[in-house]
C-alpha cells in the first residue's frame, strides 16, 4: 500500500505546537496537506506559504473541530474537491484543568467536544471513501493522561481515554480494508499547552529528565503514515520519556 501522487492528508490543529511539527515532518512534494486551525489563521497561512515555497502542496482551513455542523461543512467541501484522504491526524485539542470538585460543566463539555467528539465529526464523513479505497491511515493524538489519569484533568483524561477506546475499536472495524488506526500518546511536550506548568517539579518525575519536543511526537506520526507501518494497528504508542 504505497501513496499515490494524488494522496492528501488532513492534520487538525496544524497551526502551532505538535500539529505544526507534524505538518512540517510529513510535508513532501508528493502529498497535499490540509492543515486546520481555529484562531491561528495567520500562523496557519504562514506555514502554508513556507511549505509552498519548498514545493509542497498545502492549504489551511479554519473550523471548530468540536462543532458538528462546522465539521460537516468542512469535510463535505474537502470530500467534493479532493475525495477521501490517505491519512487523517486528529491532533487538535484543549485542556481546562481543575479538580473535579470545582469543575464547571462547561469545562467538562468543552474538553470532551474538542478532544473526543471531534474524532467522530472529522473522521466519520471520510470513512466510506477510505474503505472504498482499501487503504489509509488514521492517527489520533491522545495523552499519557488518558492512559494513567492525572489529578486535575478528569475531563481531559476522560476525553483522551475515550479516544484510545475509539482507536482500538475502529482499528478492528477497518483493518480488513487495509486502513490502520493508531493513537500516539505524548507525555509532557514543550508547547503552548504546557507553558504554564511547573516544569522543574514535573521534570523530576520524568525518567528522561526533560519535556519532549513536538518534533519527537511528529516523528512517530510520520512513521505511522509510511507503507512500512501497515501492520501496526489498534496501538497506543507512548512518546513520554519513560513517564508511563
Ligand atoms: P497547542 O495548545 O499548542 O495547540 C492546539 C492546537 O489545536 C492549535 O492548532 C489550535 O488551533 C487547535 N485547536 C484547539 N481547539 C480547537 C478547535 N476547537 N477547533 C480546531 N482547532 C482547535 O497544543 P499541543 O500542540 O500541545 O497539543 C496538540 C495535541 O496533543 C492535543 O490534542 C493535546 O491534547 C495533545 N497532547 C499534548 C501534550 C503536551 O504536553 N503538549 C501532551 C499530550 C497530548 P488554533 O491555534 O488555530 O486556535
């Protein structure tokens, strides 16, 4: 199962952080990349310009991955124009941390809709086409918190654990048609999302003694997109410096 020149890959939340590093790592002149953003239009468009200057085909598309009608609209226009993608990287995500005893219902809902509902809203519209193509890659960015839990992140851990369950179940549904579905579970990675955390205290808990870099997560995503990764499916691959 090798890629063809017409192949395209969707990366949600490609404007910054891990998503941006994924886009940079997987861009080649043979692929068309669609990177999505919510607020970071300028950053997304600058990235597209940089990729185009390097002969890579890319476009940026803004929509809220947690909003079912925005997703339906965006996926419909992509399907009409580009057909089914070769790969989908469900990366966009948020956290709204706080102990559950104080957690506002909106903080629960916002995190679940952005991190988990988005997987369904973004992936499901393309599934029929991918099944018909008998090939493809779906990669969900989950988290160590979804594997082992984390105090102050009941909403976030629930969303990421849900994503792991969905990954394993969908992998079994689509494996007969040559589509792999995997989750990548970063630990602490240097991005805007972790900028306010007490880094020195946390680093002492990480066997590697440091936060990860976004490109170290991107390298695993990049591998999962290759032909050689065709027999890897239903897996949760940790990128966490030995934390879990
Ligand atoms: P950042 O906060 O740096 O970036 C988040 C990205 O998601 C941005 O591109 C943002 O777009 C996009 N986004 C957020 N909400 C929405 C939305 N409703 N609709 C569309 N796009 C949205 O996060 P990271 O790069 O750190 O995280 C990326 C993924 O990795 C997330 O799923 C996160 O949970 C996961 N992860 C991160 C870890 C870390 O330590 N950093 C650890 C474990 C997992 P825009 O800028 O345009 O608003």
